[in-house]
């Protein structure tokens, strides 16, 4: 399974991240950065009164192996 992990800093400079459910698994760096910038501009997510996604840190794809037990 391939996951996109996006890392941000909140308004206090503390690291935070989000793993969006996306259909496309081969987005370009420019597409991901644009999405992250738009997410910040929307100011939708707050935690303890502070914007959860204030500045961009990084983004990466992570491949995981899923083993179903039953």
C-alpha cells in the first residue's frame, strides 16, 4: 500500500502531519506542494485554538506491506 504523508508545522512551530485518502498514487512534487499550500490557506483545522497546518515541512510517499490475518 502506498501512502502520501504530508508534514507541516503548526502556529507554535510544532510538527504535525496528515495522511490524505487519495486516488492518485503518482502525484508530482509540484502538485503536492500546491495542495499543501491550499490546505494552509483554507484555515480549516484548528487544535487548542491554533491553526494545525501553518507552514509546510515536507511530503513523502511511504510504501507499507499489509498482511491480512483473516
